[in-house]
C-alpha cells in the first residue's frame, strides 16, 4: 500500500509541475483528458471492481456539464460555483442510483441488460439535448459560459482539475479498501453467494453506479468552464463509447489506468485523427485485442512487469483480528414446516405436495435418489425457487416470496451444492465477508474497523481447517476439498439457527470427509443450531444424523432414525431400483 | 375511419419491420446466448449494400444476394476470430461484440464518410386498399416479412438442421455426444442470424436515411423488444414488436419522436424491474 501511495504522489507531483515544464496549451489539452480520465475512473469502479459495464457514462458527464454551464452562464460568484459543483454531483448520482436500483433489482450477474439500458439512456440524453433548446441551447449548444471567478480557464483552472482528480482518486482508492469495496468485488465474483451472505447485492451495485455517476458529474462540472461551450455531443453515445475504450486500454482494474488511457489515446488522437483516416478503426481493433488478450490493459501490463522484478504493488496490509465479537444468543426452539409445497415446471413436477416438520435442533439429513427434489426443497426454502402452492414456515412465519439476501437475517445460512467462494479474493477476504453477515451496518460499511473483527467460532474453525490461516492465498487456488471447507466455514460464521448444507462432503477425500464430519458434529454440539444436510454418502449420514428424511419424486417418502429408515420397505424399493 | 385504417396499416408495417430486425438478434441471443452488440451494424451493412448496388447502377434486387454475401463473410470472420472463443462467457462476448460494432461503424465511416446516403425508392407507387391509398412498397414488405417468418418457423420445426439446433440449445453436451457438430452448428446459427439483419437492412434502406450510426437504433429497439417479449418464443417476439412498435408510434404521433423513444425506454426499464422474464417466457 505504501508503495502505491508513493507512486500516486509522484504522479500527482508530475501533474502539478506540467504547466511549468511545458507550454500552457499542452496543459490545457491535458486538463480535458484528465477530466475524461475521471469519468473513466467511475467506469473502472463499476466494470473492473463491480463487474457490470455502464455504456452510457457520458450522460452523467454531460448532465454535470449542462448544470454547471447553465449556472456559470449567469453568475460569477463563488457561491454559485459551489452550488454548481454540488448539483452537478448530486443530480447525476441520483439518476444513476435510481436506474441502477430498478435494473439491478431483479437481474443477477453482469448480463447485457444493464449495459444496454445505460446505452439507451445516453442516446435519450443526446436526443433531449438536441430537442430541449430552452435548456440546452439545442444543436448549437450552451454558449457564453464564463470561467470560475478570477480563474483563467487556459491557465490556473488546470490546477483545480488536478485537485478534483486527486480527490476522486483518493476517495475511490479508500472506498475500495472499505467493506463496501470488498463487497462490491464479492458481487463481481459470485453474486448469488453474496446474496446468501445477507447482502442486498442490487443495492451495492446501484450505490457503486451512483458513485460513478457522481464522479462523472463532477468532471462535467469542470468541463463547462474549461471549454466555454457544452454541445449535445457531450452526453452522446460516441463519447460514451470512447470513455469505455480509454478505461479498457488504460486498465480497468485500478484507478490510475483509466487516466493513463484517456491521456494517451487523447493525445495520440489529437495528433493522428485528421491525418490518418483509419485511426478510429485502429483504436477499435486495439480495444478488441485488450478485451480478448489483456484484460488488465496498460496498467495490468505494468503491474505484471513489476511483479517479475518482485515488486508487488497490489499486496494488502492484513489487520489482526483484535476485536472478538461475542457469540450470538440465538438459540430459540426452531420450527421449520413445509406445508404441501408443490412446484411444477411445464409438465414436470419438481416438488409434489412436500410436507414435513422439524422441531428439534440437531442434524437432519435429507437423502433420496438423484432428482428427488432435495436441492429444490432448499431452493424453495431460501427464496431461490417460487412454489405454485403450499407454504414454508420458519419460526411461525411464512417464507413465501422471500428474497435470498434476507434469509441470513432470519437466521438461515446456506451452503450451495457447488462450493461457491470468491475466487479472486483472498481466503482472508472471503472470511471477512462471512464474519460481517448480520453484523455490518451502514456506518461500518465505509470504515476499516470491521477488518479487525473476529469470533471464537473462527478460532475453532481455524483449528479444524488450518489452511484458513493462509490469509493472502487466493481462494481460487485452493483444492476442491479446501473450497468445500472454506464454503462451510463461511456459511456457519454468521452463527445461523438453521444451517443448510448441500452435499458438504462432495469431492472430498476420505481424510477430508472425516475432518468435515468432525467439524460439523463439533459445531452441532456447541451451537445447538439446526442442520439440514443433503447427502449421498451414507457413511456421513450414519455418523452425523439424528434424524433422516427420505425424498422421492418430489415427495417425502419416509422419516425417522437411520435404523427405522433402513428397515423401511418403501425406501428399500426406491434404493434397490424397484418400482413403486 | 380512413385515419384508423392508415394507423392500423402503419402499426402492422412498423411491427413487422421491427420483428424482422429483432429476429436475427433473438436467434443469436436466444439460441447461442450471445448478445451481439454488433447486430445493428449488420442491418447497417445491408443498407449500405443497397446503396452501393444502386450507385453502381445495378438493379435493386442485386442488393439482396450481395448483402447476404457481405454478412456471411463478416459474420463468419467474427464468429471464427472472436465469438467462438467466448461461448459461455456472456460478459466477454458483450464487450468483444461491442468492439466489433465500433470497428464496423468506424470502418464504414472511414470509407463512406458520415454523410447521409439515400437509397432511391424501388417501388414509388401507391395501392388503393380498404378505401385508402397506401405505399405499395410497404405492403410488399409486410408480405415478404410474413413469408420469411413462416418459412423460417417451418424450417426450424421440420428440418433436420432445425432439430439439431433445438437439441444443441437444450443440451449442448448431449447433442455433441450423439454426433451433432455443435461448433459448426453454432457458426451456422450465428451467420443465419446476422444475415437476417443484413436482409432487413436492404429491405429498409429505401425508407430510411442510411448513415454509419443507424445500427445503434436498431440494436436498442431490438433489445427493448426482447425485454418486453421475453426470450425463446416466436409469440413473445411478435408481441414485443407490437408493444414496442405500437407505443413508439403512438407516443411519437401525439408528442414527438423523443417522447416516443423515452416511452419505450421507460417501458423497458419497468419490464426489467417488474417482469424480468418478459410477457412470454419459456419458464
């Protein structure tokens, strides 16, 4: 971290010195590209960190420019300048946040919908800018925009731009180190898993998009006095596309890359655009190459080059877990009730009047042949699968229509069948996110304190699975067995009342299976939580289960102790391959 | 009454052309899971083919084979160099095809400049129908589109290739295990999809201003239709075209073009929020 701070301070010093080292026209041009670079930083926040690509970012830049242009047209006091800045930040942020909320609410992942909606918005902005002449001046643009009071637009305004850039860089770099930033990266890695850790992921993404809109608006606010004119091109899709290209070529995984991209391509373009007809075709080709072959862009290349010389500029300081959070007192008597739950997709019955009740804590195993509906039952319970009829009750409350991210709040933790962890985050970061479940509030979201949180359960888990101590290892490099264990640890760290484990021992070696069984039974004894474990391995069922449910073709076939189940004729028929 | 008939015919005409444009995108997105951001650029290539054919003094009909040739070559190149490596990586496909879209746009701009080109009316006359006078080219266009849809649908349902494609979509692994060459089939599907876009471009060329950036509008309206109609069914595609085309036409007539555009954009955002699977969904 110290290393990047040095690099960033050096870059800042260079930027401040540039007007003294070169001519003022060069600094003036550079000022414009730095503003574009700022917008690129917002794109990097959404795209590189959050995994969703805004294609119409010029809209927010343009709104900022129109707002500040309108205010600066009339008055020249500092009060109006400050109000222009504030409005240019808040209005784009509000629009971006609102659009983000609506679009992300029902869409998971980085699908095309969000990108295309933002592209369409930018097109709409362009049309409005052309047609609403009374606000925007139409095709000819907003003209006669004064500079900031007493500030020469061709001279000292440059330093204000560098100042704004320094602020946006500092804010973004800090933001990405906070729990908010870590959660944003978790959303990129695995949105579904993040939801089951109790995070309203659409809110996180919308907030990031709003922040990117705010930064674009701030850059736009400086654009108006810098250029003295604001035309519809400023909100348009061509600039939007260029902004994405600059961010990609410069490098979207950090906040310096987008600036490098904007400045580099900006200067090259101003020299070559007119003399070389195919210049923009070449830029598009470079963009495609970056997307396909070097996603990190220029800054990614520099980082990997430095790494070759053993200079790792990306390593994080790991704070010690000095603050032990006391154990939750949550052990009420759990009652889970499936009441005639049916799910039909087309002609296929997935769940067929499934009814059962769990009233005692302990380990309940859910077994049955493939396709019996075990995972679907858990999906119905956690809001991943809508059921046509029936209802599921947990502690007396109906769970119908519950959103997955709400399940941890009511004491339900779930491990998915395929181990889902955040591959590009470190083991430490994975565990941090799990510890934050139900404990992180808005105030913590932007402070660094939650990194020092630890629990006694974590200490126990680290004893059972020593690899959890390897804090700086990326989770994606773990073996399948270790991933299962990490996923298990993340599920239970929130200390839920109802723990759903979907095949926790799948893919584990015999030795690892024993370790997992030991960890589960230890936790079952100490926490008195209720476990539902979907399992095929009868050895695991034998060692762990207090109670067994057998499902077949979407129905409950039998229930009881393992001895009772083994003696059950119907179960024997199903498992021996006979027909019922 | 006459105004009503005119409106209904206009509505059918605009829905039909929209349906033709969205068809290729729906094929490629629905069957291959590839959001082809360059879809509109293939429409644009088709329109420019018509322009080139006319400026060479050839009969307009030549534009059809030429545009299909252009789209097959460009589409094949695109599939071969980019798409093929990115199946099952939807986000990267989005990015790469976005890059291709810019590439094609800028390429055409460099060759033909940004100016509007106009393609002459092929059939300037009108026909009296149901008591009103209506441009004959538009009526012919509606007929051609209906014919294309029926043929394609029958082919997809009855032909062996159609069966193979359906098998591939349902279970690619199993399809290749029983001897279906899924990678070739994907290439063919992609090329057919973009060729339909090119064909749409030719047919629309006499009615619109031809310029390098028209593709974007077509991409977005196709995308709105997919949101509203939902993926995977022909009914959804047609209903989506009617809803988007209809509300755009209606609001544009009452207020102005920008209001029409605003209304379909808001409609799409609302659909994404309230009915994320569209009116007609496979699920």
